[in-house]
C-alpha cells in the first residue's frame, strides 16, 4: 500500500492510487473529515467502506447489468454485492498511475479497456491544495470509436463526529425501490435537507436539481463543498447505525443511461463523442471556528 500524501497548514490528504484511485484519509486542522481507510489489503470487489473513491464511467447501478444505448444492448458483469446489477462503474477497482505529485498537488490516471465497459476510456483525478481549499477535478474521456454514455462523481464516507450536521438543497426527490434503483417517479419541491451525525436511522436519497452546495458544520469549524454544474445530482446514503455518511455529488441518476433519451436532461445522461471528455470540479473549503 503505497500512499501519496499532500499537506499544508490546513490539510492532510492521503491517496492510494493502487487501490482504485482512492482518498484514504482527509483531515483539516487535525479533524478527520473522512472515515480513514485502515485496511491492510484491498479487495476490488469488497472495498473498504471508508475514504472516498471516484465514480467513473458511471455512478450507482445499471439495472440487471444491462446497458441499452443507441440501439445496441450490452451485457455487463454483475457486481457480487449488488447482483443482478452492476455497481459504481469500474475505475475504483483499478490501479491508477501517478503522473505527478508533490506536497501541494497530484495528478493520477486510469486507462481502462475490458469487460466492465463497452468502450475504452481514460479517467483522471487532479488534487490541488490552495490554502484552506482542496480542489478535486474529475475527468472522463472516451477513447473508443463510437459515442458512449458518460457519468462521474465522488463517493465519500464522511466520518460522523459529535455535533456534526450536514445541510444541502435540492429540487427533486426520486423514488427508489428495495434494490436501490429509481422507479421513475419523483416529487418536485425545493427543499433544504439537514442530517445530524447522531441520527443513526438508515438513509437512502436520490436527488437532483441540486444547487451544488454542501455544508458540514462541526464544533471545530465548517467544511463547504462546492460542485460544478455537471454534478447536478446528489445521493445521500447511510446504513442504520453506520459510522459514516455517504454524501455523493454525481452527474446522473442511478440507471439513468437506460432511460429514454428525452429524459436525459433530467436524469443526467451525457453522450461523449470519441475523443471527447467530461469534467467536473469539487472545491472543499475549510473554515475554523
């Protein structure tokens, strides 16, 4: 387990490129914001429920491990933990290469061509420390010969702390079934959501029309996360009694790629031409007490 460490007077960021391009730990002024990865070994099909990992070329599930796109149906390998569906793309199961790294920045890359996606693609993550800001850039490029559906996002496991409270605003709540897939039904109403760390009830929300602003308040300070407009969807997930909150900025709805093309504006599916890229930025800003 070879880590890449970025640090300044505010941040300490530990990356594990060989473990699916994961963030293994992130702290601000000594406060662990993510549940640190403490595993000694990495299983790409049973990954640590900690840290944060990239979601590329899609987030969440594809129903029944099938992808119907531009008149062609593709069969993909189901994920053992979500059978008969897929789960969270494939980039987070791969070894990423370090292109550059020093105390203030890192750029890592993953090139994939295999059974888990019908197109060759390149995934990149850039991390930059700028004072009290951490800037994360996600980039997905189509290296295939035909257009492909594309999505991206980040899957963080925010560590619960006493007194912690999360807050975000959305305009649409998608109804989901017992297999964590959207049913197609939804409720439209602008709403501010709050979630306290001591609320240990199970959570599962698929949301859109998100304004791109997530705030986490702690007794020790505030973390603000600003997502670029590409990340117009939001997932909030936590099993009952969990030590973490998954608050995920993503670009599309679960199984959105299989929805009719006239719904793509709302479900977030994007089509990438050969050689084209999709990029999104997340800016984490820490303010002490």
